[in-house]
C-alpha cells in the first residue's frame, strides 16, 4: 500500500474489534499538558525515575534492580560518540530502502497492521509535513540491519541480545526467535500497553531523534502486573494483546505507581519481566532499537508462571523455552568440563537443573504404569532436520521433544503432552502416535551429567552443594507426569 492511497473503507475500520480501544487524536494533543498537571499532585500515580549514567551500569545492577526488585531502569548517555550517519533514516533508505516491512506500519486509527510497504515508502511518509499525512502510521517491529546489530553488540556487549546470559544465544540460527526490532516513530504514534513476551527483560535504546523529539514511557513494576492488567482490562484492553493505549485521565486512576520517562537520544530503558508499559512518541522522527533477553534468572518465572498462562490462552510461545533450558544447561556443562569455574554458574546451574528435571519428568512415563498395562510404550522418532521447531496445533506452545501426532489429520497435526493430558486433541485421539526427537533415557543422562558438573563446580569453588539441585530420588514421585497422564488418557 502506498502513502497517497485513499484511506481504507470506513466500515472496515468500524468493524475492527480493536478499534474501540483507539485513543482519540485530541487526547494525544493534550497528553503532555495534562501529564504535567497530574505530576504536580503528590498523590498522582505518576512518578519520575532517577536516571543513572551508562558508565554506572553493570550486569549486577540489572540483576538486582530489574530482575530481583522488578524496577525499570532509565540509563542515559549510551550513544555518546556513536556513529550518527549510521543510525539515521538516510542510511536506512540508502541501504535498505527496498526492504519489505512485515505487518508494518500499523495504522493507529484502524488498529490494523499494513502489508506491502517498503522501508522507503515509510521513510517518505515520515518525511512529509505533518499536515500532509492522511493517517497516523507507526513503523513498528522493523527488522534490524546487520550493521546496526553488530555495532550495538560491540558497544554494549553484556547487555545486548545473544550474549551468554541470553539463553537464546545457545540455539542454532534456525531455532532462534527474532528478538531485535527497530521502531521508527513520529508525533503521536504509540505502542499500546503490554508486557514483553514471556516474562523476558526488555531493552530499548533511542538511537536517533530529530530536535525536540522523544518518547514518553509509562511503565510499572513487575509486582503490579495484576493491578495493571485490571486497569487496562477495565477499558477492554489486554496486556497480552497490545490493544489498549490509555489517556492520562484513565492512567491516573491507577492505585500503583506509573514511572514516567522522557526517552531522548542515547537513553536506554530496561523493562523488568511482566512490567506493563505504553509508549508515546512526540515531536519529529525518532528511531529506537529494542531487544529482549531470557536469562537463567528470569526463565524460572517464565517456566512456572508465564508458560502455563500462555498454554491456557493459547498464545504462541515463539521462544522455545524448554529448548533454552536444555541448551543453556549443555553450554554451562561444557564450560565446566573445560575447566571454566565461574561463580555465576552456581546460581545459573541451580535454576537450569531444577527446570530441566521438571521437563524430563514431564516427558517420562513411570515403569509401574507400563508394567500395569503389560506393554512397552510405542514411540516414533521425528526425522526433522532441525529439532525443536514444532508447535502444538492446539495451544500454540513450542514442542521441545515428545508430543502426540495425529496420523489422520493432514499436514503434521501435533499436540503437546499438556493438551492431551487435559483432554484436548482432535477427534482421532485413540489413533494418536507418541513422537519424540530425543529418548527420555538420553535426557535423564544429560540431567545426571549436569548435576555432576554442578558438584564439580561446588568442589572447585569450595561452596556447599545446594540440596535443591541434587536429583530427586529417581523420579519416584507421588504425582503423575504429564506424559503419564497423557498416556493414560487417549490410548
Ligand atoms: O518504542 C515503542 O514504541 C515500544 C517499545 C517497547 O514496547 C519495548 O521496547 O518493549
Ligand atoms: Fe515492550
Ligand atoms: Zn498444546
Ligand atoms: Zn486427527
């Protein structure tokens, strides 16, 4: 679609179920004036966040403030001395002008993501005089150029994606989710309230801004997720579906703090897991680069709380969380076997081992159940070139290893063990076949090796072993694993 095409059919806009959440443009014009008024009132939920200088940022600070306390961080002075020619619309247009944007820009009045736009089309749209623009279009979720990625990785190393703490870096290129995105904004474009995917940590740097141009962030703490969810829910929005941007008067109803950050060029915002946020661009053009990380500290909450919730609402997982645990564990195991005894591996392994034990347990069918049935469990190996890429056709979560497959339904119909255990599936449930990439015995062996590596590390660092990391007595547990429940149900 090109810039000067006539607006979409009005009926279509009205029929879009999301359009009722659209903030009226007048409200965006008055936004800052109203915000300033509210901020004079000490009882308003809007709070300022004290910035810290980039030179004072450390991975330990992120661990303490962002992950443990759940507080957002506002870091300034990140882009001092960065190459200004590289991070510009001119550079983007010259090098990637004919790039197809994917489901972008977003038409904010109609709340629809457009298709068929190139980056050049969008850059020409933002270059227009504001009065010439017929629609408000936000250039969101744009693929990040390789040159930018490499430049930022070099500058930021331990805060950037694909560093060792970011478990995604242990997946192969084909298995990695795309986490790095560019946002090109102009006055009054915005991102509705949401929490970042899967309880990950969000990172967002403004790499370019026209004069007097910035973004206003409203961001809560991790611990107010359910209060924030109720506030946006009251107006019909959902933090999982990015569909509601609230005007100041409505945000002001919050009985929990909203930190207000005016993000300018060089400002880096670190978003805690599950922290609700909405972002409004003001002034002229701004360009931000954003990415997410799931680390050995954040993945525990992802696994126990966020994944079951996604399973319930059938939201696509995308991050292959169980594979992150498996390959993150294998990486630490390799490092320790090579004699690299870093202290941080203690806590990292403790988390990863605990989760991996759960994962293996849930794939396993206890022997006594099999003996009772006087049968061996029948399973078929997947012959996928790249493992772990399958998703459950019912709940959309990623399939790490075992799943059921319907031989009748066409086109690879896979159903995860959790869905089968809950009685979900297709109408051919009695004919389902249990499939796997890796045998449970191999997974159990990997678990054993990980525990041994942990013990070696404890010995080298002369610290006592944490009980919680030692394996439970051979899986002899009272409750049933998912695989056992699934196995008992359909067959
Ligand atoms: O800049 C924006 O519009 C939104 C960015 C965002 O939500 C993020 O970086 O997590
Ligand atoms: Fe976000
Ligand atoms: Zn499922
Ligand atoms: Zn079927």
